[in-house]
C-alpha cells in the first residue's frame, strides 16, 4: 500500500475482465494508480478509464506494483511465471483471473521470489464478447469472486486481494485451488461441454433426417446458448482441468442413463424423482 | 366454413396455448364464432377475449363446429378420441396442439366418423407459465407451426387448418407424425432431459463436495433453465415419444463420449472440430 492510501496496481491484459476490474477499482478509489501492461499501446483502455497509464515492459510494472493482476488466458498466465515472477519485489502480491486455478497457483508458487505472495482469483463474471470496449465497472458487481491462496501466501496478502475483490463488488469465496477446479468443472465447464455436445448432436440428426434445427425453439436455444463461446477461451480451461471435467462428465452420464432407463421402463416415479431433483437444484441456485 | 365467411371453431382446453390461438383468430377475423369447451365455466377466457362463449358439454360443441382444436395434455387428447370423436359431424375437421403427434393422430384416426378429417398440429410456442391469464394473440406470431395430417385427412381439411395456423402467425411445416416426433425428440425433448440431468448432476456434486451450485453463473443458468418446467407437461410427452427420445439420448451420448475422449487425449484438433460443429448448429438455428 502506498503512502497515498491506495494500491499500486498492475493489470496484465486489459480486456473485458481486466478492464472491468480496473474501472471498478478506480471508481472505488482503492488504487493510487493503475498501470496496464500490454504488448501494444493501451490508449483505448486509458481513454475508457480502465487504467491510468500503461507500459509495454512487464518487468517494469511488476517491479513497481503492490498488486499485480494477471488477466491473460490460463496457459499464458502459467507461462508468464517462469519468465516474469523474478521481477516482483518483496511484499508484492500477485493474483489472477483465470478460470482454472490449480495449475496456475502451482506454476506461480514455484517461481515466486521470497516475500511475494500468490493469491489465485476467479471473478465469475463475463460476457459473450471480449475486449476492453465491452468492459464496465458494473460487470463484477454481485459476482462470486473466488480466492485460492497459494500455500506460501501470507494472511495479509489474502486480505489485500479480498479488499480489492470486495471493492469491485465481488462476493468472496475462499477455497483451495483443487476445490475451485472441482466445483467449476460441474458448475461451468460441464454446461459448456453439454451445450457443445447437444448442438453437435442436433446437427448430426439434422444432417441425417433433416428439419431438426428448423424446429428448435426457446428450450433448445437456452440450453445450447453457451455453445456459441469461442474455442480459444475454452481450450486452456479443458487442458488445465481435464481430470475434474471428465469426472463431471461421468456424473452427468449417470444422471442421463438413469433418465433413459426410466423412459424405457415407463417408470413415472423415477422420472418424477429426476424432475424433483432438478427443481431442487434450480431453487438452490444463488440469486 | 359458415355462410358468414368464417369458421365455427371449438377450442377444447382454453389455457395458454388454446387461449392465445383463440385471441389470434378473433383478431384475424377468421372465425364466425369461437366456443370454448371446459368442465368449469370459462368466464375468464370470455372476458379476456380468447373465446366468444363456452359450453361444458363437449358433444354439443363438437356437433356444431367446423374446426375443433384439442388443447389438453397429450394423453388426455388421446383418451378423448374414443369417447368424443363420434359426435363430430361430416365435413368437420379436428386438429390439436399436442407436443407429440404419432399416438394422437393414430388414436383419433381410429375413431373418426366418415367424412371427418384429423390434421395434427403443433404450434411451437409457449411460456414457463400456464393459464389463459398469460395468453396473448402475439405469442404464436412467427412460431413454427407443424401440421401432421392423418392418412384419411382430405386436402381441403389440411388447407383449412393451414389457413388458421397462418392466420395465427405461424410458419407452416407439413410432415408426417413420425417425422415430427423424431425431430422434436432432438430439438425439444432432448434439451429438456439434458437440462434435467445436468441440474440433477450438479445437485449430486453439491451434496458430495459442496459449493457447486453457489458457483453456478450465467452458463449453468442458461443451460438448465428449462429444467424448471413442471413435470405434468412432460410426463405425457415422454410416455408417447419414448423410442425417439431414447434414440436422441444415444446421439447425445456419442457426442459427449467423443468430447470426453478428446479431453483424455488432449486432442486439440478433435475439440476444435466439436466446437466448429456446435458453432455451425448455432448458425443454422432459425431466426
């Protein structure tokens, strides 16, 4: 924390997520200065109020910052550890916004200099569109904001990231990186795969018997909406959480097999139980 | 068609679907009179403009109508055939709005008096809420409206139902009852089962490791939204289209198994192909 009573924050990757967090932190007054890091000039991000200024040399910003926020895709964040962790200064804290946590936290903890803490972060907000031009300080408001402190992270470091996450409007959940990855495998990665598989299955059926997609109405649209997500966001997630995702697929397959058997047996009681369970899940959804 | 240039229409079951069609037909001026059939008085439906008047004796309305529209749940429509088809007069046409068609068309064709046509119908519109109080003449506008003529239906009868379906704003698709059932098994019934299974799987995971539903964000909500549908709507659908639905589940399972194997092998090319297929399906969606 600087003498002016705010953090010196470096945001590495000022897109939809990093940009929205920067805007929220500037509005909340928790930063003395926010510096963006980009390979190319970030004039648009400055103009939009996501950052105060930018540098193109990551080492310069990392050596300066109290808090560095890594906002690249997951595999890029992992790669950054070996080359750049060395530039962090004692007392600094690093966090990130990656959608999987175990591999990221492990990579960064392996390369941290003494006196630097890594506190993994995953703010669960987003949009179907990317880029700082779609960022808004309101996007993080009310989102679940998961913190997954590394084993070497100090309590003070965790508190600092908690303060920032709350300042952005996040509802804090602290858990281990593994717990996070197991939970989002079901809550986020599985729905993506299901939507992708269902869209593909419908296209297969459409190829074979025709007229299937023409009859797709609201139910199909809702259920497959996330299948429109671009692959580049998801490749890194799949590759860094494959074990948990495969477990999640197994749980779903059991659930689907049960339903299929119930249909085969015309077992109304079993179908009713499946609907009851689904309704209970929907009631338990937050918000 | 009466001498006044409009159909005498009987709507048996004036809820969300029947009520909306009634409102749309009155607005379009295609009915000389619309009579609702209900076990209880339908004053609310009259007040809302869904029907002109009502009767509580189905036989009376069926003997009077040019066109009878069956709007009960699927199994009820099937049961009505044996008891009530006899009251239809020569030249009359019967249609329905059930979500599956093969069993309905078969049951009614088996009981039709001479000179009466059955033209199955499935207007693909709806809401999460039931009841004539939620009906609107705008709901059918732009929906796919499937017609599945029975084998004994005359060309003139099909044309009459086509005129009504178009007057309500529907986009007409004519196909056999079996074709309809195979297509909606994938486009509508499978998404419902997937959403139900995914909700159940998430609740299972939540029971076991906790914190899963707390982290469910927009993707999970979209993908499972239809899991909130009440069972009573779906039981009849499942029981009258089980074979096609089970085939659809098999197609989805293959699609999901492929994805699971691709994750296991870290086969980026295969994952990319699955996303490409899903994106193609989304582009091919109507509207």
